[in-house]
């Protein structure tokens, strides 16, 4: 399996997970069924990891925790929907946020991007309130770069998004329903 083949599959499906036993994923494309065991133990683990990293860095791919709370690769045509959902600030996103997550969201909104880690980052990224990517600090620690959707959109030249949050959710729901039906999967969305 090559990066081009994975990109073709992503373009065809709109979404791919990093790993999952039923929903289309990078690990399944490379190795087929991993037998419900960790893909790290699979003989093709290095290839899976390499393709996953290459996909994360591809200019036509966005990675967020979307489907079933897992890392999800999203092809460029679906980016406006993710942006509309991420910036909507709906009750499912804001209700019950911890004080620390609210503070991080405010800080990210003011600064555009911040480094952080821990539960507040996980809260924000699973509710699609920010875009978070893993980074290595100069001191060798793993952190997350937490970015506002507006800063991200500007950095990728997204342009004006005309979708309403409801239209965006419907668009993504239709994609997930199609994939779930086609593959007998049970992918869920955070809302």
C-alpha cells in the first residue's frame, strides 16, 4: 500500500480512521484485519505508522478526533463542514466543559495557538472546539499545539465557509451513515 493508494481511498470515502476493526482505516488498508489485537504487534506496523504519519502531513488531509472519538483523516472537500461545526459553539460542545477547558478555549481564542496537554485539551478536541496536533517540545516532551479553527482556516487558505452548522452536521452524518452501512461499521459522531 502506498500513500497515493491511501489518498485515493480517502478521496473515495471522504473519511478514514487511523485504526478500527470495521470502519475504514489506515491499518485495515495496509494489513486487513489485525485480529482485534494492537496493530503495533503486526508485522506491517512500521508501514502502517509511516503511512499514517505521511497522511497527517499531507496538505489535503485534516486530522481530528471525530469518528467514535478516534483520530480521523478528513479529505479537503469536507473541511468546510468541519470548520462550520467546530466554530458553531453549540450546547453539545460547551455544556459541561471543565473550568480548565473553558480557560484553555479562551486562551486559544485570544492567542490563536497555544501549547498545552492533559484533560482540557482532550475535552476541547473531542468536542471539535479546537484543532490539536501532537508536537515535541525543545525539551523533548510531548505536547499538543492547540489551534483555533479560524487560525487553522487562515493557514490552509480555507476561505469563506457558507455552510450552517446544521448543514455541516447533516453532510458529515450522511458520510458516516454511508460508510457504516457499506462496511457494517458503527462509527459515531460527538453530537
